[in-house]
């Protein structure tokens, strides 16, 4: 099984996996029914201060990544989140949904890489591949 990324504003590419929103804020214009989420992991999104500072400016992305990774490491919700992802990966793909327009410079990209690294010892590598 794999961890996939999907922008919540696009037509769902995969409804078969465990779909989780990884943004701290609910995306504008998306109804909770139409989102077809299994969970909303808002505590895994970057802090409001960091999100506002980044402001989706690609030139700030390297510093944003460093600061967001530090927030993730200090996040009390991280162990439960990793357990949830690992348990879902045992039977299905996990899809991290995000609202950002930029598909390359956003927190979901960072979160996916972070989770893959943290779960590498817990889940066989073949199951984490894209």
C-alpha cells in the first residue's frame, strides 16, 4: 500500500483508500459530505503562525520545511497519527488531502516524506512505495 497526495479541490482520483485531510483549516467551499473523508487530522497541519508566515511563497519553502519538521517532531499528536497511518497502510492506501494550489510546495508533501521516513522501520518498504 502507498501514501498518496491529492488536492481536495480536484475530483477524487481514488476513493478506495483511507482519505484524510491534513490541513489545520477546513478548505473553503468543500462540504464535509462531498469530501468523503475518513478523518480530519487538523493537528498535523502547520501552526497558524507558520502557515501565515509561509503564505504559500515558494521561495520560503526551504525554511518553511525546516520549521514545519520541527513542529512535527514536537507534536504531541504525532505518535497516534503515525499509528493510524501504519494501521491503515496494512490494508489500503492512505491519501493525504490538502487544499493548497501549489502541488509541490505545501505541507502535505513534507508530511508524506516525514511519515515515510518514520514508518520505514514499522512497515515493509514495498508497502510504502508510490
